[in-house]
């Protein structure tokens, strides 16, 4: 059974997609077109040629079982209509793994988070490693024609791991959960 810190993390993990969207709500949820100032930060979801990447829909249950990931069920599921497809899991050590596809560009993530000096493979470029707060967790995000796909990993609170250590896990899970589909997201 997860400890109290893990339970708190579960509650915060359920709120992450909503808080993320709240920060971008004016651009993601309102109006039929992007304002000029939003162009560098967002994909135009109203463009008939834009199809949001949905990495959560692409994950098979047997794949998750083989990786030892337990799905977090949420009453606040994020829907494609919100410009985001997101799902969360716990690994076997109660690390939090969040997978998402969003209509947000890397530039927005780098300005809203803390970019980290973690080397990402050339195959992922354009890509970014960042922490939401700078002292815990790491996201590995790659921009595609279908939005930005990302895996965010956060160690169990009491583990004492640094964001750079979390980047190794985020990068590993990115490769395992999104890696094979990355080129498909870039060509469709």
C-alpha cells in the first residue's frame, strides 16, 4: 500500500493536467483561432489538418504490465477536446510516470518550467528536458507535427533523488512508451 506521501502525490498528479490547462486556458480553450502572440507557444487545434498525438491511447495494457506500471484512475480525465491526452502511472517503486500529448510547443514548456542540462538523443530532437519546479521531477518532451509528446517522471518524495536522476527515468520511459511511435507522430 502506498505511503502518505504517495497518496499526496496521487492527488497532485490528478490535478497536474488541469493546472497545466488552466495556465494555458485562454489559448487552449477559447476562440476559433490562435492569437498572434500564442503562435510560438501553441499548435492550432482548429486547423483541420491538425490531429493531436494521443500516446495514452497507443499504450497497450500488456506493455504497461511488462514494465511494472500501475495505471492511476482519475475522475478528471483529460480529453482530446482540451488539447491534451494525458495519463498517469506508478512504477514499482511508487515513482510517478505521466504520459501526455498536448497542443503546447516546447517553447511554452521551457518558459514555464526549468530547463535541465540533460542530453537527449538526436532522434528526439527538437526536444527538451525540464523540471516543473527545478528541485524535483523531470519531463522529457519532443515536439512533433501532432503536438508535443512527453513523459514526466517524479521519484517518490522520500527518495531524495534529484531532477537529473529523474531525467534518466523519464528518458527511459519516453523510449519505452513513446519511442516507437515518435516518427509516426512526426509524419502524420
